[in-house]
């Protein structure tokens, strides 16, 4: 279960991988099936909602999730539910359903970046989510998260600890990394073109050093970013598949300035292509990129990172960067971990049902026996 399918980013790649691993349908609220590969069955729970025409508003999507997911009756027919992020967790699972929650970054408007969202409506909705979202943390039997960063977010804001840290999978074998001295001489950034990705900082950095930049992605900030850029910067729109891999494999370096990334699927893909990552120290990105794979700098210093890279390079070769990605983001490792998480959730759900089946009197007698055993041991 995934909040919405309004584009294809790291969260959608992760939700798709979960459905494929478990051979299960992918439920989402609003959105379009085209954002998920055809081999995964997509069911849009809010497809007939009267709010559909307003779903471009985050406030509308949040409200629709809170009131809409509990009404999706067919979810009761499943033995196991896997929530992808918090947006779909407003559905209250049955007592006899096993629940896994794969939690990426929590809603940044409600938590770590609440100060970035102005307006009374956003502030009120964020306050409502902070008051109500923690109540859904009682539902999962097992928690999974893609990084230590999101594990810390969960502990800080929801008071729960991750059972598994499981990075999303990447088809590392699909990439054919070229030696760095045979690249095309441009830098690449790739993401949704929205404010929190800070693509404007990337553009400013390459303009400062006089480098070439290719910007891949679409979003509401594109027009503003194009107005900022000189002819050194080329916008190529949304890319995927072979075109995406080719851009990553030919780039001299990958630039990234996003804030508070839960994992960073595109930086992982850059490493799979053997491409050094030059990034701002924020979110999980600062922990994801070792010295042999790139350079991490404080915000505002991305131009300095480019200069350092062009002068001294990095410790690792393209082949070594590729090998690092293989070790961390292998698909088999992801599939094994998710299946293990589901098995554990089923085991814990069985234990919960057994506990519920125990009468109050029997439970009391069991506690008394435990107390006597403890006393005897002392």
C-alpha cells in the first residue's frame, strides 16, 4: 500500500519492488498506473473519489488519505499488509492481519521541514498529522526502513525502532560503468524539480566554476530553474530505462543538493553507474557516500567540491564505485530481507492472536506463575 502515484521517484521504485517481491497488488490512493512497471498490478483506491480533480493539492491528498483509506473494504481480504510510507497507514488493519511498515522519510511538512511550509492551511494540516500519525505506529508487527537516517526519524518522532534496515534494490548489473577518463565531460543532476531538491544550488555551483550540467527531471520548479540557467545547462526532462543509464554512465560526476533525503535512490544509481557523487551533507546522503565514491560538503560549498574533484579526483575508480553499489543495493538482498520481515510479522501476529485468545483469568495465572518462578530463581 502506497500513498499516491503522482510521479516516479525513489518511493515509487521502492513500492514497486515490494509488490514484485511479494507477488502482490500495489494499492495507491490517487495517481496513474503509468508510473509503475506493467508487470505489477496497480489498484487505485481513490480513482472514483470526488476529490480526484483536486489531488494536486497536498492538503487534499492528506485529507483524502485520512478519511479514505479506512473505507477500502477489500483490504480486509488480505492476510498480510505491507505499508510503503505513512500515507496509507490511516487504514486500520484487522486484529488477524499481519502488518509490515516500510517507512521512508516521514512527512517533512509535518516534521523535519515544517518551518519551510508557510500558510495557515499547511500549518494546521501538519499539526493534525503530528497529533494523529503517531497513533498509527501501533499497527505494524514489523518495521523496515531504508537507512539509518530514517531509523533515527522513526525513533525520534514515532517512538519506535526499526526491525530491519533494508536499502531499496537497484539492478546494478544493468549498468556498464566506463572509466572516468573516458566520460563525456558533463555533470549530471537528476530528480523531481521541486524546491526541496535544491537544484538551484546545483545550477549556481556549475555556473560558478564554468562547468557543463545536464538536468534530468520534471516538476513545478522547471520554468524558474530554466530562467536561472545559462546555456551551459541543458534540461532534458524526465528520463528512464536505457536513456537514464546512459546519462549516468557518461557523466563525469553526479551533483546532488537535496535536503533530508531518506535514502536517495538516484545517488545509489549514480554509484551503480560508477559515477562519483558530489553532494551536500544532508539527510542520509551524507552517510551514503564514502570517500572512494565521492565528496560530501556543507551546503553552499558545492562549487568547491567540483573544483576539488577536477583537481584531485577521488580515491575510487569507476569499477570500485560500481562494486560498492553492488555490495549494498543488490536485489537478492532486498528480496530476502523483505520476505524475512513478512515471516516475522506473521509470527508476531500469531503470537498476538494467541495472547488475545487467553482468558483474563488464565493470563493472570500465567503472570503469577512467572512471578513465582522469578522469586524461586532469586
